[in-house]
C-alpha cells in the first residue's frame, strides 16, 4: 500500500479529535445502504472482494437500477455475494456463471445482468462458457476477480498463478514447463468481436478503487446501449492464502501481479461513446 | 376443428413447445434429437418471439436453462444420452433450487458414445437421480408421436405446479418416426411473477436462487422439504396404461415405444389363445407401484421387456414383491425387439402355463 495513504495511529487519533470530521457537511463516504446489507462480510481482512462488492453496490444505487438488475454469483470465496448485495441474484455451478447470466439476459433483455467470478471459476473450469459468452457478445457485465489462487478451497494453483509462485499444489513454485503459463484470459476475450469494453483494474489503492468504480459504471451504461459483453478484470489479493498481512499483500500485488497483469483498458469502444478520458 | 399433421416425433415435440407458450429453448446438436433444435431455430422466434439459442455445449445449455428458469419463464432443453450425462450436474442444481423446466432425453444406446440407434438405457439416470444428491425429476415416457406432443404442455404444467424439473424420456426411434398427430391449440406466452423469481428486486428485498446451504441443519430442512414434495407427487401424479390386463394370465411390462411392440406381441398371443395384457407405466417417476401390484396379484407371471440390460424391471419387482415370477427380456446397443421375439420369450418363460 502507498505509504502516504496509510494512516498511522497518531494521525487517526488526531482526526477523531478534530470534531469537524464528524459533521454532516464533511461527509466523504456513505455506505450504499439500499444495496449493501448491513451485515459483516465473511471475507478475510484486507481482501479485495469486499471493496468490489461495495463498488458494485454504489454503482447500482447511483444508477437507480436496484429493481432492474440480476447478478450471478460463482463458486469460490464470493459464492455468498448475495448475502451482501440486496438485489435479485442467482447462484451458479462452478464455472457456469456466464451461461447462467446468458439464460437470464436472453429472457429478460431489458434488465441489467452481471456475473461475478473468480479466476478458477472463470479461467479454468468455466473457460468454455467465458469465451463463448464473450464471443456471442451477450449484453452482460462479467466481473472477473483475479488473485492468482483458489481462495475458498485453501490456496491451490489457479490458471492465473504467476510463474514460480507457490501454492499448495505448486509447493515448489509454478513450473511453467509442466504446469503451463498463467492464462491472460482478459487479453484473450478482448480479441473476440463480441466484447465491447475490456479493461483490467485493481482495488489495492484508493486511486485504483476509483478507476474500478468508473469502469463498472461505464460497463452498465454500455449494457443499456446493448453494445455487447463488457469484461472487467480486477487484479486482487488473497492475504490469507498468500500468507501475508493485508498491507504486505497489496505491496506484493503491486510488485508481482501488476508487471504480469498490467492495468488499463485493453479494448475501448467508440471514442464518441466514451464517458470520460 | 382438429389440426392433424404427419410429423416426426422430435418435430411434434418442438411444435408442441411453441404451442405451449414456451419462452426459451437452449440446446446443443446431438443425434437423434437435433431436429428439436433445428425445428425451433426455424419456426419459434418468428411465431411467438420465443428465444432459441444454440449453446456451446450441453453443460452451457443446462446452465442457461437454470438461469432462465430462475426468472419464472417457461424454458426447456433437449438432448440425447451422452449429452444428458453432461447435464446431470446442472439438473441436480435445478432440482435443488426447485426451478420448473422441461428436459427431453431422446435416448440412444450406450454406454459411452454408444450408438445413434434407440435405447432405454437411461432409465436409471432419469428415474433414480442421475446427478449428485437426493432429488427426483418427474419423468414421463411417451409411446407415440401424439404423446411426444401432448406431454409437452403437461410437463410445463407439472413443472410449475411442483416447482420441479420434468423430464420427457423418449428414444431415438420415437424421435425419428413419423405419425399422424393432432396438434394442441396455440397458447399465448404469458408471464407471472411467482414471488421467488429473479426478475429484479421487488419490495426492497433481493431474491436468491441457490442450491447452497452451508449449515447442515438448514440443508436437512431443505432435503426434508424436497422429499415431502416428492411424496406429494407420488400421491397425485401417477400415470399408466393397462391394456387387456383385467382377464390376463400374463402381463408384459414395458415403457415407451417398447410397450407398443409388446402390445402387438400380446395380440399375437391372444390369437393363439394365451391371455396376455400389457402394463405401461407412463410416469416413470412416480412409478405406479401399487397399480401394478394389484394386477400382479391376479396373474401367473410377468415378463418385463426393455431396450437395456434390465432397469425398470427392478421397479417392477419392487411392485410385485415376489408374488409371481418376473422375467426380463432386453435388447441393447440400439437393437429394437420384434413382437415375434417378445412372443417367443413369453412362451419360453411361461412354457408350463402357456402350453
Ligand atoms: S481466502 Fe483469499 S480471496 Fe478468499 S476471502 Fe480470504 S483473502 Fe479473500
């Protein structure tokens, strides 16, 4: 994590002491209370999932589409996403979230539909569904959380595990000779004519959190225009299975994940349809 | 006025789906059922606005069905044996999440890639579970092209009545053969928000379609609920046909197309003075145990005939409970038994009594 953005204890106490920070006019953040349930999340401390959930909730609330959206949860750490997002949701079998989302979207073409999937779900067992959903240009958002590891099952090698990265099933590090190279599925789907907007973001720094939110917002705007599949990869962390504390994991992400998975837009739509930049 | 048409079984079924007001079909080509997907691709959308999508695999098809069925729309898929095997995981999820939908298996001979010729070797898979966990499909077995058509609307009605997937188990011969069929009138597609459907949040509370309940006691409650529903289905939805069974000395049990072959054999037997009836379970789940048992008490023996190594015969034996001998005759690998062969078996098995 960027040192400047870290709050040390003294700074925090000073802030509390300054009463002004608690005044309504100084409000800088409010929980999207209509879409996020008031319940503790089961995610490990420092995990990116919670941040992405919050961003989704904020965008849904800001766009006022709470009653017009259906989400699909994967199998993985975020299998219980519907316990936090107060919208209609469907839980999918492992790897099949984009097929389930296709089914929903095809019978409810006027509703917003998204799938939320991890790397094992989307890029290993669900590769076929991912590619064909994107190739058909289904009008949905695929939100892909890539932390390079199987979180829920306890830290096994994922299709996106970095070369030489250790996991419980690559205990000596991923050997690309025998285990293959990490799959850059986001670059892959960007090749397909069905995808309209493909981008890779992260949530490990405040500036990246803001960019990810903007990407989600854009994706839903494009969905409204029926432009095709929008695909957002969020490079994320897994402090628990990386066996690091949250700060270390974000630093590791910065130094190791991002050189391999560079952030930024991979496929951008028509310039005149862009909402910013 | 009656609308009569000469149609292939698969096409009659597809036509019936359009007329039943089906909202969406997701499928993948496989012989001998591809006509369903082809017919719907040609006819459905322009006539009723029905969605027809060729998926990249049977795995994708069944999961598209899961997603769409969760919205409360009338959705279906069809396949044949190897494709049905691929769908079993999804079917288990659908049964657990209690989603109404129609599944069609145009059975071909297996195991493995097997043959494209007809078979009934998916009886166990269809009736006893197929996928993981304790669940049941309502399973209907047509024996004519007319029933291929009629069972479609019935299946949708049952699926929604019980919030349960319904499977039409038919075979490659019925799928491919042409017969005269009286078509059902066209129903308009209509949609009702049934409360549990994921169509966008209502009244401030997100609805969830899931088959995941991590706590053991909650999962047991769900299982108890499913089992209670299956008992209710057993009470209300038994369907069978008993032909010439009342005065029979011997009964042949068979389902689907084979029951028709056996009826021919029974007629030939009667011409020879042997009193034979045919008992045809139409609902394979729920199986007509009690109804068959009643007849079994009055006859000297039963011959069960199937296009497999002996699957339904286990349920026949459970019904009969040893009251009379139950023999089995089966052909496998896509071979269809002839009426002569069935008659011969009948005479052979019951030689003492028949002569
Ligand atoms: S195991 Fe990893 S991905 Fe899963 S919640 Fe914990 S930190 Fe997040």
